[in-house]
C-alpha cells in the first residue's frame, strides 16, 4: 500500500496552518492601515472581531492537523502533547514513509 496520497493531505493541512499562523500580523496590520488611513474609521470592535475570527481559524487548522489519521493504523498520528512527532503515536510508522514496511510493524513502547 502506498501512503503518498495520505501524506499529501497532511502536507495540505500543515501548509494551511502555517499560512494562517504567519500571515496573522501582516493581514491584521494591513486591515488596520486601510481602515485608519483610507476610511478614517478605526473601531476596536471591528479589529477585535477580525482578530478573534483569525485566531479561531488558526486553532481550527491546528486541531485539524492533530486529528489527522495514520495511513497504516487509522488512529490519530499525533498526540495532543506531541504535535511535531516523527512517528505515529500508535503503530510507529515514520512520518513521510512512502510504502508499508512489511514485517516491520513495531508499535511504540510506552
């Protein structure tokens, strides 16, 4: 079994999270600039509502990455306290493995 389509899906989820995370300040700064300079309207409610919506998007994208299922065992690949794990927390599949390791199914020791 090839895992490449599964890893592509994980890469898309991680990319969305990174874009939302790193564009937070530039986008909100641009919104503030446009509202203040061009429209002459700067309300705290608008800024805070945009910030809260953006942060909710970051949290949702992060949780979507954490909920991604391992292609081999179909359990969550990541644990809540280990979002950058290199191996599946249940079956031990290495991240970005392209094929099933026949005969090497070794669960992690706890």
